[in-house]
C-alpha cells in the first residue's frame, strides 16, 4: 500500500470533521459565501477542500461517483482507505466529484422523488477559481442577493425549475468552498 | 481523557445526521428522515434536538439551552451539562454570547445574528399528522401541496371560537411550498421564524425527522383574508422588567393566589433589569 493512501486523512477525525462540517453547513445555508475548509490532504487531482468534504460526509453508506480525472487509482484507494465508500456510476450515487465538464450531463444523477426529494445527489464541483463575482444568486439563505463564479447559468436554472426535486452543488477550489442548493435562483 | 465519542455520538451517526441537515437546508421546510439513536435521556427530553446539536457543535462553540424560555429548568441544565462533559463546550445563559442555542418551545426575544444556530426540540414534526395519520399520505400531500385540510381545520377554529384558537405549534408555509410545524413555540414567536439571520435546525427524535430553515427564508403563518394571523400575547407589561414587547408567563407569586406576568425569556428579563428597567412588581 502506498504511503499516500494511508496519509492525508484527518489527524483528529472527530474534531476536524466538526470544523469541516460547519464550513459545509455555512456554505449550504448561505449560498454564495465562500468558506475556508481544511484538514484533508488528498491525492491529486482532488483539492484539499473536496477531500475534506468527502471525509466529513462519506462512509460505507454513501456511494460515490468519481468523474473524469478524479477516477484514478490514487483517489480510489485513498477514498477506500479513509471512507470505505462504495464507488458507483452517476445514476446511483449520493455524491459525485469531478470537474464541471467531467460531471456532465446533469440528467444522469438522481434528483429525488416527490415524496423523498432528499434522495438526490450532491455534486462536488472542482473549480479552477472561486470568487464572489459572476452569477447573481437569490433565494433562501441570501439576504438580498449574492454573487458567485459559476461554471455556467442554464444548468442551474433548469435545476431550480425542478424544485423541490433537484441536485445540490458544492464548489471547491484549493481550501475554498461554496455551495448552491436547488432552492437558489441564478441569473 | 474521556472514554466516549466527541459529543457522545459515534462518527458514522454524526455523518448521517450531517447529511440530513444539509438536505434539510437545501429543501427548506421539508422533513428529512434520519435514523435516530438512543440517547442517555428519555424521549420528550429533546433527543432530536440533542442529536442535531451533537452533529453541529465544535469545541469552540458556546452553548445555551432554553426550556420554555428559561435556562435553569432540569431539562435545560441536564442537556447543558451533557455537552459540557461530552464535547467540552463552554456554556452560557446569555443569548448574545451563544453560538449554538438549543430550545424547547421558545425563540429568544433578542434577535439572533449571522454567527448563531438555533436548534429546536420537536415532539411532532408532521403538521398534517392530526388530520392524516398515514405517513405515505402526508408525504403525498406535501409533494402535491395539498394543504386544504389544514385550512379547514384552522377555519373550524374560527367558526367555533370566532378566531383561530391554535396558539402553539401554529403552522407556517415555507418559501411558498412546504407547510411546516415550527414546534410548540407560542404563535407570538412565529414572525421571528422568517428572515432570521441565524440558521434554524429542527430535530424530532422519536419521529426521526430533521428539517431546517436557512437564514433569510420566507416563512408565512397560515391565515385567511378575513382572519389575518395575529402574534398575540398577554396584554400586560412584564412585572419585573416592564417590557411591553416580550412573551409573558403568568406566575403565582404568593399563597393568596396573587399573580403576575413576567418575561418567559429569563435572560432577556434579567438583562433588562440589569440595565435598570423596572416593572410594577419589581422588588
Ligand atoms: Zn421581563
């Protein structure tokens, strides 16, 4: 087993996951805000933020889809060692991780059912940059409006139209993290 | 060192609760099922709220627990002690100093701010339960936004009493979609639910449901054009601090059956008295 596989997890999982979760929760509760998150040092190409999100939320109960470059031996063994999460395709995943282009098309993911809209995927989108500019966001969690660098508009508008069904997004870049729940209007 | 997990729950359980909280925030007002765990306290002592608090607390938090507005009831004290011991968090009774507040039956009078999280203990999360006992049916009603029965029930109140008699757990509509039970807070507190700066999380232990309101969410109390919602309270000032804007409890003060009205939020009342405000019954 590679040394890289064994390392890069949370040194103190119970405490570091509390901090990482609060960052994710703040991001999901306040769409457009950029939170700092750290603790994990995952193998390339995963960002520290994406690795920390996965360690905080994933385990044997959460099938993960690795899209594109994220689907490599180093990431697979690292995730298996630190989370035990089963790998799957987009149709049955609870979490997906990859670049925006690798994650497409969004129609491949579960969006929940009318009785259980929570049974939907959360997509972790690795981004080349994350900044409070670009698309305008409004909706729950946002006082007036917020701005966030999104990879595009239309996909998120179509997703919003599915509410209360739909996908939820976490955007990661280095140690930064933002989120876009299905409830957010994007323009 | 302690021989239990941080905040009592094991890591896998906390991950499951954390995932439910995130879906709850993404779908405001929708009840997310979760696998509630046995806690070292009976149901009715807020095991749902305790599990949600356990999943969000960090060692740096300052934790406050209120029970019907008071910090010093047996229930509030035991939950506070539980997290002092299992999570090592500092606790407080001051609303303004707390980062996480667990509550039963009240929203603090002091407006909450962006850094704060309010965790509600919920006995019955399903607002339609008394109208339709079957979970499969209530889920369908929520998905179709079939809330006619709810309005009929409130309207029956009006025809019987001349006004809407429901005064606790008064149902609200969230972002124009889900009807939600705000837990048994007095309807006086309902207007604070909407547009709140803090994150609001709701945990029902026995019923195994978590739901949430992100900050600045639209929350509307159900009502009728001819009978608009009113956030009523006893028509008195507080006997101790003179507040005219706070929710009051009527308390018996002597053997002769003497009564007075005092703030239900003890921290609010004490802070006002410390600032020199006096009511007519103040010593
Ligand atoms: Zn008072």
